[in-house]
């Protein structure tokens, strides 16, 4: 079964010029590079688990970190981190992107867009998520859906001399009025492969979901009720948008998709925390090996894990921004967007420990 999904809105590939200057470059993988060893894979897997742990507020990284020897974490960025820039003492903001990229369906469209602000003094975080179809009107950028910019920046890297990841950090920083320190990009192929490595995820499907396309082989057919999904089905579940079956099943908007993504991530963490999940770590390494990139320094990753490994649910504020769907865009609720910006800025500015009754 193919996982291509023609129910997504039509893709666009307009290219525009930018006067932005480069900030930090993400090292590109060189061809012919020797296959990374066990500990290099371990470092990449730890980074992936850290991202998920923050998103779903689970401290699973504590277990993994205690299993590591000093210095084996590896994100591919081996640069020193100045003491004053350490995540142990400095509030940081990270952009998280999930790209719609699969072997039979190459793409740089970002179906998941999240910005996370972390404060080490208060041991707290704010997570802002934006719908993939968000209409963006921003000075210096062509008007478009928010999920199209990374793809556009990728196409003009050679002529602009600026990495797409750097442009995304600058654009999202301007859009949300914060400085974005780091960016991590995860392919959806990794999501599917990790689910398979965990032997599936358990969910509760709220409604029947059906969509078929004989051209690309898409065949979404999910039934209402509790279910255990493999990687293909889990990807169908989180990305389902509309039905063309007879009878038609209930459609789904970006906000409902975000809820299903969270449900699946919770299930993934539950399985990784179990004894069965721990024994499947090797398969998870392989699934992540070539499907993730980041500009986080190796030592900074260690700082993040040590600082936030025990972050609790009460100290994480989720700020999903919603809006109104008028095809082909989601027009963001400006009040919610302003509140999200303020939450990110307030998190970075905190100077006293977060109280138990904080939002």
C-alpha cells in the first residue's frame, strides 16, 4: 500500500528572492561518507526521543541518558558551545519541522510546524503549533501557505547561498517575534519506520476514515474504534483530510489532525517506555539514521537533556493556534497568534521558578 495522499491541497513551487543574510549553517552530508557507528546512531536517536519527549511531556530521556558514556552523543555538529550560550543557563527557542518526505513521494513541504521556547531557570517550556495551511503575509516574503516556504527556500539554496534551514529560522522568528536559535527537521518516513520498529501504536479512532486514489495507490480505510496501527496506517491516520468514498466518511481539518498527531506520539512514547520498546531501540536507530537533520551542537544537546530531562506536564504550556478554513488557506485567529507570541516571549523572560499553578 502506498502512503501518498492526494487529499492534501495542491502543492505550489513558486520561487522568490530574499535579502536575508545567512546565520548558522547546517553541515550537509557528504556522499560516500562511511556508515555511522552504533554510538553515532544512538546520539541521533536520543535527539529524536528528546523532541518527542518535550512534545508529549514524557521524561523517557532520563533512562537513555543514563545509558550513555560521556561524549558519545552525536548530532553531526561538533562545535564548541560557549558557557554563556549553554542550554543550562540560557533560554532557547527551537523550530521543529516535520516534512512530507517519503521514498515514493519526495517533498520538502512541512506538515508539522512547531516553535518551542525553553527556560532553564524555571525548568519550563512553551510549545506553539501552527496549521500547515496557515496563510502568511509577511514583509520581505511572498504571500503563501506556511508549509510551502521550506520547499521554496530549498530550491533556491544554490543561487541565494543561504541554507533553507537558516531562512526558515529567520522567517519564523520574524513571524512570531522571537529569535530562533535552532531548527530540527524530521521526515515523515522516519515517523512511519519508527512506528513499525515499535510494532505499531494503539489509538482510538473517533470516526470512520476512507479515501482512495487509483492513480497513486492511496487506500485509507480506517474503522471507528480502538485499533493498533502499523506505520502506513498511522501515517494515514494523522494525515487524513477528506473522503471520496461511497458512502463518504467525515472530513478532518488541520486542528483535528494535530490532535491525532499528539495521540499517536503519546502511544509511541508509551511503547518505548515499555520493556518491549526498549528491546526495539536498534530498529529505531535504523529508522532515524537518514531521516533527520539539525543544527544543534552535540554538547548543546547534552546540555538540553541534562537540563530538561525531568520537565513535568505542569511546566509545559501548549499554545496551538487555530483559525478559519477558507480553501485553500487557514486564516489565523490574530488574537490567538498574539497570545502565542506573548507566551513564547514571556517564557524566555522568566527569572523565577515556575509556580505549580502557572498555565
